[in-house]
């Protein structure tokens, strides 16, 4: 897989995580589940930022 393909997969995964954890659950997660979700999102974001074009980085 090329960096472009990897970054597309990671961006899709990140967006799905944000949608599921932040939007769909809307605060219904307990604190430890929310912390775990936030940690997973941060890890996916960090890996995405390694593979994407610098102009496409997630802040």
C-alpha cells in the first residue's frame, strides 16, 4: 500500500471513531470508556499524520 492509500484508510477510521464516540454516543459513555475512546482516536490521528501530506494533517 502506498502512503496515500494508508492515509485514506486511517482518515476514514478516524472519522468513524469521531462519529461513533463523540456524535453517536453523545456523552453516554462512562469516564473510562470515554478516555479509552479518546486515546484510540489520538493514536489513529498520530499515525494518520505520519502518512498524510503535511497540508492534510489533523490538528
